[in-house]
C-alpha cells in the first residue's frame, strides 16, 4: 500500500467538496453490490470461513484494482491513449478470470464470469480515467467479491445476476461517457504513476 501510494495517487488526497457530486457516479456500483448479496449468506459457513473470505477478497480486490486500474491502465494510457487503456484494462481484467477454471468452474460458468468481469472492468477503468480515484473501485471490488464468496449460490440466480451486471454496466458506461467530466475539466491535475 505505502509503496503504491507513492507511485499512484489513490484518491485520498484529491477529493474536495467541489468533487462531491462525483460520488453519485458510483451509485450503480452500489446497486451491483446489493444484487450480489440478494441470495443471503450461506448458513454452512462458519464465522472463521467468512472472516477468511473477507480477508482474502479484500486482498484480491485491492491488488486487482491496483494492477488493472492502477499500473496497467496508466502505462497503456501514457503510451496508447485513454480509449485503448480503458478497453485493454477492461478486457485483460475479464480474461484474467480464466484462472477460475482451476477452482472447478465449468466452461459456461467461466464464460459468464469472464463476460461479467469484462463489463465491470470497463466501467471501473473508465471511472479511474475520469476521476483519478482508485478507492471507490477497490471498495466495490472487495464487497462484490465477498458477496460472490459467502452468498448462497443458485444457478438460476447466477444467470440473472450476470444479465443485471452486463445490463447495468452497459447503461452505466453510456452514461459515464456522456456525463462524467474529464479529469482535466473537473479540476484533477494529478496523473496515475
């Protein structure tokens, strides 16, 4: 954390009252988190199981956001531009979930997860490009992953969740592209890395 904070402005030091309205741009992420928890906590999990899941998912969410929306996004943006950075960051984030095949995911489950992860990855990358703040994406990612780990899994609910994720993400992307101010016009002058 401390090493990365010296390399990438995480967002703690660039938020002011004039940017308070940008918090509203993160509400759809909150909706996705709520949807992820609708199945209810799996009663077969002990407190210890839940605690381990929370700790693991906190690390995964933090590290994935730092890598995909921090270092990778900025490196590509500096060299190839914002549009390519958002697209490549989002797609590589989604494709990175292919490792879940080792967790026993079947092919259709894996394709569904990768598709949803690409959609979410594009949204999170665009938010970072526009706001220069990694913190909301990290919090979303952590909470969303915890939900996916400790909530009762229903195959019928998983299909609905995927459709909601993709639908909300596409609408969200269109909205962000049209309404969210660019980092230059909103007063942010810091760049990642």
